[in-house]
């Protein structure tokens, strides 16, 4: 039995300010290695005072302006760093009081809420923590990465029966299904898999409906015999491996959009492969693309 944890990075829209890519990533782990994987990640996080924190990669890797404004921040102890950041943020919210600043105040509160678990760490420490988690995942020989990376400028809605996110889901399901068949034996001895997805009410309805359809008639690429049930949707704050899927999706998108390789290189080592071909991860892009994903996906 294999669990495939799913999360996404980027937006599906094409309006100004949206990301250029949408990524759906799935990290598959056999159930007999789940506890080992969870312990490995927890061991890294404990060294950074993050044992009970969610790994939300995008929020962790932002620069927090307060830290640059606190004199000697890097020399402070963790508790003092946290206290000084809280003091600065409280003063900032007071400064933004009044209806004229409602939008800025709401944005500030959202930033404060999502970054609060990490404010005792400098930007370099946060980068190091995320990198160490990525290196840990890289060493999981039992894990397999599946992902559809959609360049939205190459996606033509008029030629596709599915939306960007639906195409990504169908592709990841198809590749996970084929992986399960490849690692299993005859039909009576096949391994089975279950999808575990970050919870989102809209996505849950859509992907549940699609999975029921796949069980009945298959995807465009394959019948679905090894993946059981519809996806199980969970709160990522409570499920460490969904947080790792978030890291994987983030690493893939930042590589494709910004050529950032620090997280991409260790994560991409876990792409499902047949021989030297990375069949588990695809970049849906113009045929002239020569990124590492496209080169590795070619036979």
C-alpha cells in the first residue's frame, strides 16, 4: 500500500500578478516507511525550534521586514527575537488603525498569522531549515515524486476538455497508477494506493467527482485499478507529509519561474524514473523548452 500526498503551487488563472506556472505535486511513500519519514523530518525541525510548526515553504522563505529593523536581531536568543518581533508587529497594527488602512491592516494580520511560527529564525536559518528538509527527502530511496508542471502560456483552454488544475490532476493520477502497476506483480498481487490531498472545499468536490469518473472509465491514459477510493482530504497543518508535498510543488515552480535550483535539485532526485527517464514529472511547455525537467523526461 502506497500513500501519495498531493499539494499545489501557483495559481490557475491568467490575470496580471498570477504565477506563470501551476504545479500539482504528489509524493508517494509506502506505508511501511511512513513513520520513518515522519521521524526524519521531525528530527530536522526540532533543531530549529519548529517541532510543532507547519512547514509552509512560501511563508518560511519570505523576508520579514521587522527582523531587519531590530538592532542586533541575529545576536538575540530565540525567545528575545520572538518578543521583539511581536512588539514591532503590535506597534505596526496600531499605526494602521482606522478605516483608511483596512486593507493594509488585514494583509499585515495575515502575514503575521502565517509567519508567526518562524519569527525566531533569521532568513538564512529558515532557508537552511527548508534546505535540510529537502535534502532529507532526497535521501528517501523509497519515495517517488509525481508532478504536472503547467506553463499557462502554453495551455490553450479552447483545445483542452479540462482546466489547468484538472489536467494536472489527471496526469498525476495516471502516473501514480502506472507506478503502482510497475512495482506490483500480477493483478492478484498488485500494490494499491490512496491519494491524500490538502483540503480545499472547491478542489475536494472537483477531484472527488473526477476520481469517481476515473474509476468508472479510466483517465485519458490508463484505466485505474490500483488507486483505491476517492482522495482523502486533510488539514495540511496536521499532516506532515502533505507539507512535504507543498515543499516539492514550491521547489518545482520556483525552478521553472526563477531558475532557483537550491530546492529543486534534491527534490527532483525523487522523480519516478524508468531507467534514466523521469516519467513521473512533466513540464507542459513549448517543445523548445530545454529545462532540466524536459531533458530528463525525454527517452
